[in-house]
C-alpha cells in the first residue's frame, strides 16, 4: 500500500475560509518573519514591539500610518477591481503616476482658484487619466487578445518615462524653473488652494484620499454585489461563453472593468499630489512602487474591496515603522521581508481555498492486474 497526496478542487468553499485565510496568512507571515529575525541574530519580539510602537503607539503614529496607507488603499482597490473578474492589471504603478501628472497639472493651472473648484477637478483629472491609461491594454485585450500582464507592465515604464521627462528632461509646465529649480530639477509645488483637506481632531489627521478610498471600497463592493453590472462581471469571470450566450458583452464588460481599475489607481496618484507631496515627484513615485504593493494588498484581502481597507492599514503601518526606524539599530530590510512573506502566505492561502489536499492510499497492482489492464 502506498500513500500519496492528491489535490482535489473544492466544489464548495466554506464561508469560514474567507476569514481564516487572511488571518492565517498574517499569522504564518509573522511566524516566518520571527524565524528570519532570530536567524539574523536579533530579538523577534523586540523588533515586532518596536514596529507596533512606531506605527500605532500614539495619535501621531496613527496619522502617519493612515497617510502611508492611503496610496496602498487606492492601488489595492485598483488591483482588486480587475482581479475580481480575472483580469491581471499589473499597470497600477503607471496609472498611479499619470494620475499624479494630471492632478498636479490641474493644481498648477488653477493656482489661485477656489479649493471647491480645484480639488474636485484634480480628483476627476487623476481618475480620468488613470482610467484612459488602463483602457489602452484593455482595448488590446478585447480586440486582439493581447496578454494584459505584458501590456500593463510595459506601460508602467512608459508612464514613468513621461513623468521623468516632464521634470528632468524638459522645461515643462510641471517643472520649477526659478531658484534652486534651475540647478536641481524638481516639480513646481501646487498652491495652497490645491492642497487637499484633512479630517479628524485631537491630533489625528485623516487625509481626504483615505476618506475617498474608504468610500470607493464600499461603493466597489456594492457595485459588484448588488448591480446588474456586477452580475455581468461575475458571469463573464466564470464563463465567457455562457456570458455571450446570455447576451452579455464580454468585450465591453472587460474594457469597463479595466477602465474602472485604472481610474482607482489614478485617484491614488491624485491623492499623492494633493495629500502628501504637493508636487510631481517622478523619482519619489518610482521608489515607492505603490502600484506593485497594491497587488500585495489585494491578494491578502482576497480581492474583497472592504477587506482592502484594513489590509492597507496593516501594510501602511509596516511602511511607516520602517521609515521611522531608519538609522536605528533595527534589522535592515525587515519591512520588505515581511511584505514579501505576507504575499507568499496570501497566495498559498488562496491556493488552499481552491484545492483540498487529500492523503490517499494506492494499492500496488498485481502482475495479473497489470497484464489485464494492459490488454
């Protein structure tokens, strides 16, 4: 008798898996991270304690964590919106960058105008630009069957080069051409009326982008759950052939989802300008890699837009702690390791929700049985 492991697709997925997988992924990542920290000669509990203290130990720390979570929330929603239908939008980074380009352009062009006019137009410009940028690979996908992973990834580099050219390669409208800007290329800062408001009290400051992201998470969840469009997305995701038979436009639905995904990433870029940097900073945007981290957020949230909110806060806390602990006796690269372990655990957990591992027995076939089967 031989024992063997078999993978069986789950015909029915228990509801408890929706909660157990994210929590289990975080727990497994924490355990693996503790092992890595210990092997590097550091105290795991002390390292985790310092991360919690710097990210959640005070009102000011919570403010910094929410600010760090804001772009992750919006790029996470962008990834979740596309992946929910089975589309792989890897271009959130480029859509984010061009959203920042458009929003900063509006903020500079309307310098001196009322914030009631400038801020909404910055939001619209960021979403519109990000959506149109995502619609390009979406169109090639539905028209020519082009792999969206490749096209969205390539467009990330195109968007990064466009933003870099505006600041470092030309004397564009976005570049500061006075003072230090003549020697050290940098973006022009937007006016005070273009700076997005923050909410809260008692030392807690919640940026407008995070508020919009939370509302977008609820709206996206309701859109996919309660509307006809959401029903069509589900049908197309499960079976494109069945969707065509039912009269659903597979091409139109796919293009709409890609555009929606890009619009959310573009809103993240607009928020980066209005809430955080107040200028177009191509180098800083490239170093953050928000679009790629958003994929980690969406994967850990299991493509649930509501779950993206707390997951973005978790990764925002890690990023905030990593920045505040720089220069101190803290394990270098720990935050990046933890983010990678979270992604690995989330992907592994998603695999276990789709397949069941079985330990079966296989009886060794006799010589007679083998000959009869061969005959």
